[in-house]
C-alpha cells in the first residue's frame, strides 16, 4: 500500500511504514510549491535524529530506523487528520487571528487543534469538536494534548543546547495497532519555528521569500548531527 502527500510518500510493507521524504516544499495550504534539491534528505535525517533524541528521553514515537538519504522506517499508525500546534511565542496564524507582537511569549505553552483540510485552510477546532466530527474521542484528544506539551518542552531543551530558540511547532499523531497514540510524521524546519538572535532557521524563510531556505535547513541538520547520535 502506498500513500502520497505533498512532501512524503508512505509505503506499507512487511509490517512497517516507510516514509520517503520528497524534495517538495509548500506553503499556504499548497498554493506555493517548489522542488528544492536535497530538501527531502535533510528533513528526513533531522526528523530521525530528533525522534531518536525524544526516545532517548523516554518519549515514544513511531521512529524505528533511518536509511540514508531520505527514508524513515516507522511503526504504522492510523493517523488522525489533525495538526496539533504547540506555541511558546506569538507568530504566524495566531497573530493573524488575534493580533499581538511577533515573538511575545505566552505565560504557558498553548496547544491548538486544526483539521487537516487545505480547501478550508485547516480550520481550528476545540477538543470537544473532535468527537462530534468523528475525528477523535475526547480522551484521545486529551492524550494528544498531553503528549504535545511534553514533546514540545523536550524539543525546546534539545534546541536550546544547539543554540536555537524554539517558538512553535506542529505535530501529527496516530494510533498504533496496540491502541497506543504515538507521535508520527515529521519534526523538521518544515514543522517548527526556530530562531537565533533574530535569524530564521525554518520554513518562514520560504514563506516570506527571505532567501535560500535550504542553507538554513542545512545548518539545522549540521547541529543535529553534532548533538544527536542515531
């Protein structure tokens, strides 16, 4: 079985999922789209190293093994059609919705749920919407929220060791065959906002036409290689 999305091809075989990362980069719910050489291999390895680092801290996820240049062997998950966003600082769509100053810190991590639906621009929903929409039970939503906070705090510490300030991140979760909810998909500059002394090291470089995003992704990869052993 093979599934293809905007940035990955997922192949199910021999009891595992194989995530093949593509060189595609998108923004604006797919309205902006380019292909950048090496992007898939960088995002795959960054994801593998960060998921390995989380496992080393006792935080389980779907990662099993990385095969260079761009394939992750993973536990198969039935994915929830959700993006779970954790915010430490105001940025992006939060400011567009509510106003505020970019980079202003929240008193505590803020968790938001969005339905994956490009046509409706990924509408935000509250936890109690999810069982009504048939997406997830309230218990599952609360477990995703709990895990998202735990993972976000761990990643903030990991990136701090590399010299980066983690502002926000998007997670995707799925349910394994044994019923356990696990972090899946990807952790990379495609799904994080990373800053260092005002410099941007994430997909905002591409969104805002601020230069070559691959140069920034490459630096993040180099730091991950220095700090995290696969």
